[in-house]
């Protein structure tokens, strides 16, 4: 996270989040819902854009800089760039498609490789949980994968506003938590070593 001087004595930490997952899982819908409070009905798989939103999280200002990704070309230089620059990652599947869940395994490996073994702040997100009768991934499978990765997990609905803010908030908390305890992401490094 990066410290931004607000010029009024206050300051706001910036958090670079990256939203990842297969096409059509609701990455854009979740992002747009958070930033504008609207539900994105139409589906354009090609738009990749970043959005900013100010929030107060645990009584601390946070400026979320969210990259809503599109397209997962294997060797895109874009992908390398955002993997390097991203501080927190939302890995999104839709509970209506097993394939989108399975695809996250590869993405996860890729992030781990890019970050060279550093602990990476991640949140696992099972979107479209409003579509209960089209469910293809049991909630238990999400829980299990998150336990394996050691990260938070939420089933969300961008449409019905279920956990749609929570997943982003927890990603910021993960960045703060891991940044404070480990070598990455700490805003100042102040808490990095404790002398007893
Ligand atoms: P992306 O490719 O991951 O960015 O997917 P989009 O955000 O564009 O969503 C793909 C389609 O799924 C769109 O038609 C959205 O309206 C729809 N969608 C996204 N989130 C939800 C959700 O939580 N529930 C339902 N029922 N539909 C959703
Ligand atoms: Mg999209």
C-alpha cells in the first residue's frame, strides 16, 4: 500500500486490488456494484478498466484502486504487469460453473510464481450465489479451497448485493494483515521487526 497525502492533515492509504477469474463470472458486475451501486446487466467480456473508490475500513481511510481484468491470454505483458503491481487479488468464480472454479487453480499458481513465494493477500469469491437452482459448486468446496490457500472465502451476489462489499473489504484487511506481519505491502515497514 502506498501513502497518499490528502493535503488536509489526513492521509489515505492506496490499495491496488486485482479482480481475476474466467469470463462471465461477474468480475465487472462486482466491481461496478461496489463503485457505482448499480448492477451491470449486460456482458462485455472485453472491457478491462480500473476504478477507484474511497472507503473507511476499520476506522482507517482506504483508497481502493481496483483493476477489473478481462481476457487471460497466456503471455500478455499486461498480465505480468498487474501481477507485479497488484497488492491484493480477488479470485472469482461463479457457483453456477465448476469449470470457472477449477480455472482458479492455475491462476493461483501463476500469482504465487509471480510473487516468488511471498505471502499474497487473496480472497476467494464464489459469485452469483443468487442463482441457487443453477448451483454447480457446493459452498463446501469453496470453503475447502480457501482453507487450503489460507484465505477468506465469500459467496457473493453482485445482483442481490450479498457480500459484494465484504469481499473487497476483506481483501484490504488481508493486505493490512499480511503487510504488517511480513516483508510485503507494509506502508512504512514500521511494524516489521519487533525488538524484545
Ligand atoms: P466478467 O466477464 O467476469 O466481468 O462478468 P460480468 O461482470 O460482465 O458478468 C457476466 C454476466 O453475469 C452479466 O450478464 C451479469 O449481469 C451477470 N452477473 C454478474 N454477477 C451476477 C450475479 O451476482 N448474479 C446474477 N444472477 N448474474 C450476475
Ligand atoms: Mg468484465
